[in-house]
């Protein structure tokens, strides 16, 4: 760009220093009458560098017309029209399965299922004997068992015939409550005859001992068979949750087998101390062959099959052992 200057003036047209930043060219020249005139010309690109982009103007929305009775914050809580949109937390809880109604007790606390009406407990004892010591142990136990039964009640005593480790005996003891069991243990500790004739001779024959504290389930009582036979102890490891979760379906499965008539139910026990959520079912059979025949028939009964399929949904594992009652066992 060229500017007209006064012929007698030694000053050329000047460029303002802000032209490098703003792109504005300041120039001046003299009119014929000697007056100085200034010009401002906007350049597309500043001579000294890149033109800075203009700052965006803030976009201010037009204000809505609101009635005085409607506060502004109400628009942030609910839409102007239509149903309320559910919150994210509400959607998350809606997708979760509903908690089953487990019922409430008299005080309003949720129970884990039907409870015992009394404190009677049953101790399950398992002794693993040293090999070749089975006969010696049983003979000594039979000779001195009266020293033990003088303090506590023996429900049954068996040797394990099938299932699991060999050279094993299983016995059940009954106590009125935990205080009764503690009193029995203290009395035995003071009984010199029991220690010398019963405890000390038998301890050297035992390799391992296990104990569980159980309760009878409320819908079952111990039934004593009318004649001698063999016993089956079936142990079911159920899923966590207790009888409130699987009690009804388990009861249905047990009664379905009883109604078949090929076996007799002696008792159903729920573990209190030991592996939790474990149920022991004690069955009586006339013989091992009668048990096998009855089992084969029950597998073809649609009622038994349906009850078992429903109960296995809450089952984790199971095992059983065949028991032979000893000559001094109250349950024959």
C-alpha cells in the first residue's frame, strides 16, 4: 500500500506498532493545504505475524418466562411435562433380584428357619481306629460302656461297613443342653474307674477323633425300628442360607422317600457346630439288599424324581455310609 506524503516533509507514512498484533495499519499524509490526515486500514494478515483469532462471544440463552409460583430450581429436579425420568440408582436396584421374605419372629427379627423348641442336642462322634485294633477296641468298649452311660445317654453305636475310611466307628450321644454336657465331662474327669478302665486303654487304640453338635429338625423325632437291620447315614452339604432357604424342599424330598415304604426314617439332624448348613439323615433298612432294591424302584417314581430335582438346586455335595449296629447299641 502506498501513501501520499508532503513533498517537503522528511517523514514517511508511519506504521503503528499494534499492527503486528491487531492487523490495523495506521498511516498519515499531508493534504495540499499542509494539514496531516490519519488513516486506519485493516489488514487481512498482520505484517509481523499470524492474526490472532477473535474470542468467541458467550452465547446467552434467552430467559424463559416462568410464573412467580414456580422456582427456577424446580426445572432442575423435574421436567416441565411427562413422567419423571428414573435415577441411575433406581435402575440399578430395579435390576437386582428381590430378597425373599423370610418371615419375622415375635420381636420382628428375621429367623434363619424353624427353630428347636428345646435345647436337646446330639453329639456325633467318629473314631478312626488303628488298623488291626478294631476288635480289641469294641470288646473293651462293650465291657466298660456302663461307666460312660452312667453319666450320659447313648443313642446308638455302629461300625462303618461301606463308605469312606475303614476301621471306623460312629456313635451318637444325647444331652439335655450344653450345661448338661459340661457337667458330664466334669463328672467323667473325676471318675477314676472310668479313666483307668475305659479311657486310658482305649486312647492308645484311637488314631483320630471327630465331633459334631447337632439338633433334631423341628419336624422330626427319633424313631426306633421294631427289629434289627442296617443303618445308612446320608450327609448333605447344603448351600449357605439355612433352613429358611432350603428347609421346605428338603423336607419334601425326605417325606417323598418315606412314603415309598422301602425304608424307615430314624432322624434328621442339622449341624450346629462343625460344617454349617450340613444335614444328616439317618435311615434304617432291613438289609443292604432291601435298600438297593428300594432305591432302584424310587428312581422310577415321578414323585421322588420331582422332589429330588427341586432339592438338588440347593445341594453342594453329599455322601453316605452304611452302618452295622454293635451288640451294645440301643438302636439295633
